[in-house]
């Protein structure tokens, strides 16, 4: 599912925050000689931007819910992948105040170790259930493609249909578990190209913003053969490229240059155009109906419009508003373990099947709780503790990658002596 729910994101330094700056006047060449140079906006105090933390946490939760229920309206209500790429693009632009090679190396250090740990578990399980060089028509290519588990310049390979651990899992279990890997590939390419993208953004901001959308139209026009690994990567890159660039533009202060009434006026028109494109597209599965995740151009347009609105709002909270204070623990945990949650949530959902199936043979559950066993909510309820288990077992790798002290379950505690507000 390379074009479905594309979920995490990247975990960033706790010290990284959304610092707003004003673009140099040379961006607006036609006004350079007529308007005085604007003073840069004062830098805000270091600290986390809680608004960005909230968006990232909502995106992760929405990814998990979508992979459990497959509700096609969810990507329309909240386009998680566009949001996650926009947040990563914003923080990448902020980090590029430092030497580009150092920034890229730091991002790769945060991205790759969690994926290596994931592969260290998943690849042996696939081999144990029949995956290997014989699985490929060209065995030597199987060994070459294994390098993508080390550096995911293309999507790491997996077995689409394998043995099922004695019938306890579906034959497609490896494919379901490997769904999140496309995101790592796309994120890696965005990181590698970010220094060039940022330079282009500063020289030709609006042209640069719209280039990925134009390429998305071209690639999906039918004039280009979309088969092969290269075109898979190109499709994902063009689908969410404008969202990544919107994050960069927001960090650079470009969006603050736009009159306040423009974005609320234009963004709904963009969303309407995206919806029109979705509804005019052919339906692959009449039972499901129109699926935004299956139409790259519609997803690119819709994500662009939604992200534009969310970044326009951008209250940039240094502290939580009182209604959200109670969710600080969960939101902070999700942000601290974003890569872990994104990588392992599909694994957790797959494992719920062998947990539920034996209960059908239990007399009590069969006679009194068939509604519970057949409910779509049951796998989600079982997956939640499994995801927490994955955080404990594998989440520490994110601390090691970020050069922090490893913690098993980084749920924030209230300072001693501080009582919960009763207001």
C-alpha cells in the first residue's frame, strides 16, 4: 500500500521549535526597489511548539485508526501524511541554519536505526516463513534489493504472500506489516534534497511550491509509465512535495507575508478542486467508493489545501491551552516515540487476529459476545496495549539515535508538589 496512509513523520530534537523569520526582500523582486527592508521578526525563546506537537500526535492517531477501519472519509477530514511531511519540512528548514551535511547526517541518524531494528525483527520472520532469493524471478536481485533495508532509497522488499505461522496469520501478513516503509523512503529523499529545495524556495518561492503539484499532474496523466521502483518514489515525492515545501515556506516566513484574508479565501477553493478531482476519478472498488489515498493527484491537491489552512492558523503555543493540558502526557509520548508508533502499529494490528480467532471457540464468547468478536473496534482496543509494548521494547532506539538517555516509556510526570488544577 505504497500510496495509502503515508504516517510519521520524523522525531525532532526537543530544542527544535518553529522559529518565525521574515524572508529577505529579494524574494519579492518587483518590490525590492520601492519598499524599505523589513526588520526580522524577533526570535522566540527556545522551547517546543505545542501546536506542532498536537498536529503530529493527531496525525499518528489518525494513521492507526485508518489502518484499522479503512474509512475513506478519514483522509479527507485530516490528511495525516501531508501534515506530517509539512511539519518535517518546517523543522528541516529550521535546522538548515547549520551546515547542510551535518543536518542530513543528523536526520539519517534519527531515521535509520529505528528502521534497522524493525528490519532485524521482520526480515528473519519473513525468511522463517518462506521468503528468500527463490521468491524473486532473479535471485541475484533479491540480494541487491536487501540493501534497501540498510538505506531505503527505494522501498525495502518484503514477501507479498508467505506461510502463516500454522494458519494463525493471513498470507499477506508481511505486506500488511511493511505498509509504513514507503514513508521512510519518501522522507529520506526529502531530507537529501532539502538543501536544494530550500535554496529554490528562497529564490523562486511560489514557483517552487507549485512544481511538485505540476509534476503530480504530469506523472499521473497517462503519458508516463508508472511501473517500477523509480516511479513509485517519484509518485510519492510529487504527491507530498508541496506539503514539505509549505512547511519550509512557513518556517522561512513566506506565508506571513500573505495578507491574512488570502489563505482562508483561496484554500477552500483548492479543497473544492481536490474534491472535484477525486469525484471525477474512476472507482477501483465500488464497495469502498472514492478513496483519496488511491488518487495521487486528488490527494496532492487536498493535502496542499488542508496544510495551507493549518499552517495559516499556527497559534504556536509555548504552553498548552487549559483544555489541552490533560492530554500533555499522551501527546508528549506520541511525539517522543513517533517513529516507533508509525513503524510498529501495523505489526500490532496484524497480531490482533491470532488473539481474537481462538475466542470464537470459547463457549462463553460465542454465546454471549459475538458482537464483540466481530466488531471492528476490538482489534483497535487490543492493538493499543500492543503498541505500548512496542514502545517499551523498541522505542529506546529513538533515544539512542538522538543521543539521549534511553527511556523505556517516556511518559512525562508532573513535577513533585504540583497539584492538578480543579478549574
